[in-house]
C-alpha cells in the first residue's frame, strides 16, 4: 500500500528584528531620564550622588546657615550708598542695605570662628562643616567666613528663576545643585547638628518653621539647636509671643530658639551645644 504523502510544513515567516527605541541603554536615554516616568530615578540620584560625595570627603555633619540672598558685604553697601548719593537716587534703599550689611558681616565672622573651632577637634571625620543654600547674601557670607578659616564649606544650590547663583566661596567638590526642593531640604536637615537663622525673606522663614515643626513634633531624633540671629529684626517680623498668648503653641516651644544679636554669644552657645550629643554621635540622621 503506497505511503500517504506527509503534510508539507510551511516555513515560518521571518520576523524583522525589533527596532531599537530611543538611544539604546536606558541610563543614557536623556528623553526617558527627563520624562515623568523616571521621576523616581531623578529623586534617587539627588539622594545617592550627594551621599557619595559627602562620604568621599568625610563630611559627617554640618552647621547650616540660612538668611537673605539680598544681604551684601559692608564694603559693597558703602559703595552703593556713595553712588546713590552722587546720583541723588535710591538713597533710602542704599541706606537700608548698609544697615542690613551688619548681618552679612556677622554671618561671615561666626562661620569663620566655628570653622576654626571645628578644625581643632580631634576627630577622623570632618565635623560641623558650614553649609548654606549656596547663593549670594548671607549664604555667601557664611561660605566666605568658612573659607577664610581654610575649611571645607558646602553649598546646596537649587534651580530658581532669580537670586540663585552659586557663590565663589563654596568648596568646589561640595557645590551641589538640586532640582527638587524637598531633596535639598532633606540634605539640609539630615546632616545638620545646628542651624543659624539670619534675617531673610520667604525662603528663610520657610526653613525656620520647617525645622521648628520637625523639632516640635519630634520627627527629629537628634537635638538641633537653633540660633535666631538679629533680635530686632525677628521681634518685628514674627511675634512668637503672640503665638503663645493665642494658645497656638506652648510657652516651652520658644525654648527651641536661642535669640541673640551677638556673634560672641552665638559662638559660645553653639560650641557648648555641639560638644554634647552631636560630638558623640557623628553622621547624618533624622
């Protein structure tokens, strides 16, 4: 009996090789990395990259300075006033800027003294490094004072439409720029062992009340002494006593603040506070 012919199998059609989308490797794909789908990656990068640099330079903890980006050095304010008087225009603003320049000089001197003191500590890690938002004004003054003491100094810059340009006194390897405000805030608080608040605007007020809230609600497991520098300014701008009278905070909450107009008093207070738990427990923590 003749064999039944086998069924001829049809050859499978050849499939075209898949087209490569984008630029190949995901971590080199700028279109993806800058899209909303990679937001978590960008946030993580703003945590891991600073963490790596701080570890490389043995930066264990910081003293953070906040204050107005508009403050200027006394010498610059004096030049501006002379120019205003020659032109007979803008004299009132120039006189105000000269008065406010005392805060620039105070921040510069306090940062210099704290840096010189911290360099004298016997510790393998670099302790109590001056840290600012990296811009001009009080931030520049604090970075400048730290650099004049030949110490490392940190700048945590952020992308802003105005008044944010990294000052020349930041240690170049510790000059950061953030896209996300909340990641910048994290690094301010995570490494901070003390905070010094000079007169400033919305940004300064934001940082002041954020740190106060974290301390009041005990979301921070570490003590963070706060120096409120410039009693005349702060007494006019924020009536903390009114908050107590209105019952919106407890009287004891005001103990979170050390108010002074004196660099000497601020320096003595900070060094005394920092030689306690902060010195025994180096490293970042919340």
